[in-house]
C-alpha cells in the first residue's frame, strides 16, 4: 500500500510509477491512493475530500493492482455530522478505471446499506481496522473491569488478551458476512 494522496498528482504519479515497477518485479501487488481520506493516519490528516476521477485514472493506468480513492470516507470514528459516501464520485472513478478493484479505507462506522452499494460500484476491499481495535479494547476493558486479571493467573498475557483477540475474530467474521466474502479467496 502506497499512500501518495498527500502529494501533488504529478509527484504521486512519479512515486507510484517507481513503486509499481519495484513491486511487480518482485511479484508483489501494490495498492495506491488518490484523494484525501478523512481523519488521521500515520501523521497525515485529511479532510475527506473526494478524489478527482481523472487523477484516479492516471494512477490506475500505471498498473496498480488496487486503487483507494477518497469518496468522503474517514479513517477512525465518523462524526455525527458526516455527510456519507459520494456514490457519484465512486461511480465516476469506477467508470474511468474499469475492472480495477477499488478499496474503501475508513470502513468503520459506514452503514451496511452504503457498504453494499459501494461494493456494487466496484469496491473489492474494505478496511475496518478501527472497528477491530474498538472491539479489542472493549473486550479487554470488560475482562479487567470484571477483575479477571486478578483471579489466578488471569494476568497472564495469553489470558488477558484472549477476550480482545476473540472480539476481533467476531468482528472480522461479521464484516466478512456483510461484505459477501465468506468462502471466497
């Protein structure tokens, strides 16, 4: 995954061109990003602007294997005043990029009907890391607040972290069902 969205499009194209060549020479797939994904990730703060479909095509034409495009999505938790995904933008990007699998970053908190519509418009990968982290934290907090870490060897990291790991598995299974990816490679 290369996030060149914070660069001007010419620099994003130049960097992505080199990374596509390097990755493909080693048999590795590469995902690139166009348009600002809202929220904060890796120190980069975006406002959730929609990507320019022509810029998406320019990056897609470089031979990337997946394309993440800003369509009003946000990393982290969505604010109550969030306007929703721009399906007009997503459709325009898909029309310009053809069969290229599209990626939806910031999938946590997007309503199921919007997720399903995004999938129908070419989204093939949806990132929900924040949702997994929230499930892990809640289950771990519940374990500690119940005092289970003070019972026997409940402080053992394998026991202490097990509820969080199980919560992540449950969240992933739920998302796989929603995304329609059960029994698919």
